[in-house]
C-alpha cells in the first residue's frame, strides 16, 4: 500500500483503487484549486488545496468505516466517493459555484456526467466499482452516503481542522478521532453514540467560530463578490463555454480575467479590492432585501450605480442567505434515545442567535466612490442611515 505524509493526519495509507484514482487528471487538477479560495487574501498561510483535503476526507472515511465494521465492496465504494467528492468543483471552489449552477443547473457534488466523461469511470470499473454508485454516495444518498455528505460527515471533520491548521486560528480544532470512533447507525441514521453530546457540540461550535472569523470574513466576501461578477463577465464576453470554465484551475481563471475582464481581473490578482460602503445587520435590512435573488442583486447594483453617478460595474451588492445551522440536525444518543442535537443541547439556541447576530448584508465599491455609493444604497434599498460602513 502507498502512504502519503499529510500535515494534519500524519500518514494517509492508500488502497490500490485510491492510488490509481490519484493519478487521473481530474484528481491531480485539485492540486491547483485552493481549499479556501479568497480567504487566503486574509490569511496568507491558507494556501492548502482541495487535493490535500480530499486525501484527508479519504483517510477519515477509512477510519470511520473501520470503527463501524463496514468492509468489502461497500467500504471500497465509500472510500472512492470520499476521495472524489470535490472533483466537481470549478476554479476557486465555492466562489464560482453559483455562476456554474445558474448555467448548468448542477452543483459541484453532482458527478454523474463528470465521472462518465473522464478516465475516472474507467479506473473505477477496472476495480469493479460502479461510477453511478460512487456519484450517489458523493451526493449523500443512502445510509453510507451520510458519511460523505451529511450532518456528521467526514468532509466537515477534515476541512475544519485543516482550515484551522493552515490559517493559524484555533477555532476549528476538533477531536476528529473521537468523532469517527463514536459514529454508529440507528435505524439507518448516522448518529453519535451515547455520551457524546459535548462531542457533537464541539463540531457545532467549531463550525460557528470558523464561519465568523474565517469563512465569512468581510475581505474574503468582497473578493468573492468581485470574482463572481468577473466570472460572469468572462462567460458573457468570450466564447468560453461553462463546461470548459468549470474545468479551469485557479491560475487559469486569474489569467483569463486579467486578459478579458481587466476592470476586475487585475484588482483580484493584486488584492486591490473594493471597500465596504454599507455593512448592515439582519434587523437593519428590509425583509424584501434579505430575500433578494441573483437578478434582484444585479438590478440593485445597476440602480445604485446610476443614482451614485458611478460606473455600472463599480458596485457589488452582497446579500447572503439567511443564517442556518445544518449541524444542529446532527443526531446523538441520549439515555438510549436518538435525539437531534438542537433538542439535546442548550448550546444550540445561543449559537443560532449568534449566527443571526453576525449576519451582514454588504455593498462594496472602489474606495474613492464610497460616499456616493453608500448614500445611493440607503435610498435604493430603503436602509437606515446608520448602516453606512
């Protein structure tokens, strides 16, 4: 068996099918997709890749399968799904996912077409594995799919500790070894065994803290908004189709944006980012604004730019989804009964309130145009004066 040294899990031992999958173009491409995309503009050491993360997810899936006593064909399919779970990501990962979804109707974890269109399907079949079955596991379908994508999945366990390690923050530190040891199935549901409410809470707390300090840092959000707009313009201005776009690596996209979307491409490459004109909390924003969709955001950008007298491309409206806590649905055994974590823990309500309190709608523009854009935003969106950043 092949062993690879990993910065988080020490040695990751690969089974034969994993070794073969690693040598495919689709998996090697993940070496060139940064795990934290625009977050690395905030935390310079966060330069780790989705290739590293995929190895970590594979490792934790293997550990979990061992403790669950799952072997043979079922285990081999899960390990393959864990290793391949991110091959569907486009450049800059989640930052371009909406651009791709709007044009294809597919999310990054819908791998059926990708597996069949690449050598991945050939490798899987050479090892008597079903590409269709692997794709379903990546989507989280079935009892075993919960290990790959669910409230207690090994994907989350790896990225929290890995992202904390590479950013240098302590907030994502979790006892992932205990988590995989304490997993069990109850009536087809993946749960944490008796005595692990605090274990589940630690996962929830780590996710909440990483969200507020790392994943939703305002600089990363500004860069992400600019990147999304630039990617849309790239597809509109050139003959590049979305299928070739979603197979690009990070550096490919930077080069393309520099050449074809220069008004934003150079700014993104050299971190010459827009600034906050408006930064408003959930209780300060009208309900209609909170519920704005993509088309509404773009229409608001155009209205604000016209009213402010600035270039139409100089405004980014960033309205995140309402706060939600997927991890609160994790299941844990308490006194012999399976309960949802939100029912078993007093911590969940506090964290949910904190998540709501940390929600912010942002409007970004070049620094020289902030006063005009801020004033126009207040008028167009009906915001109170105090929200100006």
